[in-house]
């Protein structure tokens, strides 16, 4: 008797996803949780790459039986060598999609061109506000509060050579409340926006529902 194949096993190759991390890995956990709930359709996290051997994100990967690699910029004399090493590592693992989930090392031109429109980043503001060089972590939320905006949020976007300048995939707004501190706002943006739209953007990619044209995206229904 022949085993029945599930629909997704018939002619459907699952998208192999590598998640890049540097720290605690809360966005990685959101992706793992979404995957476990069946929300990342036609995709599977097959590798977690860390720039920091002590990142707690590596524990999260191990707890979910996901392969890990550590690759540090300081282990390479030249940036181009590092760029090549990261590119070759991912090619050797047949990775289809790269997700940056709190990755604190700059990626090089070779890597970005090798994975053009296949690198997704999550940024904790509504791009083009509070983004670009130097805008990461708490600084984004500090600047939003200093400017007195009433709404902030998060953006899932493709990565190109311009910092935070790639095509936007999804954005979600989060209201700023009286008495917010950067820390309180950071937590709200994560919980209400980042952890929701990053898995959604990844799933859309894996389902072939994103068209990129003129540095903009069209999402298919």
C-alpha cells in the first residue's frame, strides 16, 4: 500500500528559511511559535545564524531542534572575506529566504545581491520615519517619543544596499500612550506589531504572494 501524500507534499518544495540573530531572539521565538501553529505556509526554519556565540536565541533554536551556526565578523581580517563566508554558508545550506531578527552585524554587497529580494528585516517604526543609519533598538523609540508622534509601529521590508531602504512588505501601526517610556513603547511595538507582521511577511514570501517592482511590493490575495 502506498502512503497518501499530504497536499503540501505534492510538488511543493518547502522554502528553507535562515533566521539571523544577535541577542535574545524574541522575534525568532515569534517565528518559531507561528511555524508551530501552522502559520508559515510552505516554509520551514532550517537554520539559525548568530553573530554572537552567547546569544540566547541559539538556545531557542536548540530547544526547537533547529540547526545553528555562529559566524562572527571579528573572525575575518577583511570585511569582504566575512561577506563571502556568510554568502557561501547559506548557499551550502540551500537557503531560500533570510530573515533578520535583531541581527546587529552589517551585511555586505555580495550577500545582499546573492539574496536579492530574499532578505526580510523587521524595523520598529513606520518606515520612512525613524529609520536608516544608527536607528536601531531603543533609539528608534526615543526619537519617536521626542518627536511627539501619536502613532508608531513596525515595518517588515526586503533588504537592499540602502539602510532600511528596501521594498516595504507590511506595516502595522501602534498607538503611543501618555506616560510611555522608550522601554514600554518598545515592548508594545514588539507585541502588537513586530511579532505579528514578521511571520506574516515570511509566510507571504513562502506562498509566492509578493511581487516586487520599482522598489515597491504588491501583495497578492
